[in-house]
């Protein structure tokens, strides 16, 4: 029993060290040697638990995905209007990225190794888009395109992840402030930043789509091409 408990502790420490290594250096940069040094064990002890780097990646991905799924399910099941729930979901995912190395590693590995399924982003981005579509007529201003709002929300989370990584790499920070910053951004978005004459002059023209062979690339109704 004591030996089994020690093995479980070693495995847990290895997963934490590997998550930090993959988060900081990516799949190619992280090495078993670095992980052994972080935990203070031999290479033989590491390969006893994980014989290859891909075995280790699979274990971290499973941990990161399960943690993300649990937070998404808990947030989405809350009895709140869909737009508020969508905002809360972006904040909850940002909290995870700030606090959990396995989640950050899973996010990075999903980009570096896109063959790994399911992609981490899909675990929260798909429910997020669904919530924003459900908010059409139930929180979104009439005429607001839910697809555009959903794209904005996804960009906010991916931008928060980039900010968290930059802060950790350059300043070694734990970054709970990332969630507070995102909350303030949402407050600005939902209130609107421009008013009066400035609102009209601040409007951003929608560019025409790139031409594609064999297609009529006229802009959608109500959108004018701007030279």
C-alpha cells in the first residue's frame, strides 16, 4: 500500500512537471531530462510511468480536457440569461488558463499537434457560440449579428491566453488579474464605448471579401464597399 501511494504521488508530480514543461516550451522543446530535474527522480522512474513523450502528452491532454469540460458544464448549467452565461464562460476559461498548467499545456499542444482530438478550444468555443446564438432577442441588441459577437468572444479568450503566457514568460507572474481585465473589457463592450457624433465617426467599415474565382463577390445587403 505504501509503495502504491508513493507511485501515485510520483505520477502526479510527473504530470505537473510535464504540464509546466509543455506549457512553457511546447512539445518539441520539452524533454524528459528537464522533467526528471523538476521532480528530482531518475529517468527510469519517469519511463516506468510514461514510456514515451506521446504517452505523457495523452495523460496531460486527458487531464486538461476533463478539467475544462467540468468547468464548462458547471458554468453552462447555471440558471442565468444566455448572454450573461456566455460572458461567465469566457471568464471561467480565463481563470483556468491563469491557474492550471495542464489546461495551458493542453491549449498549446492542441495548436502544435492539431491531429490530437478533440481540440481544446472546441470544448468551450462551441458552447460559447451556442449561448450567444440563444441570446439573440434575449439580451443581444436587435440587429446584432450573433456570429460576430461569438467570434469576438473567442478572440477575447485567446487574447487572454496570449497575455497570460506573456506575463508568465516575462515576469514569472501568476495572473489572476487576467480575469479581472477581461471582465472590464466585457463591461466596456456591453455598454458601448462611443456616443453622440463620435459614435458615427468611430464606425469601422466592413471590407469587401477577397475575390474568389468563379464567384460573385458582391457584399451582403446593407454593407457598402469602402475604397
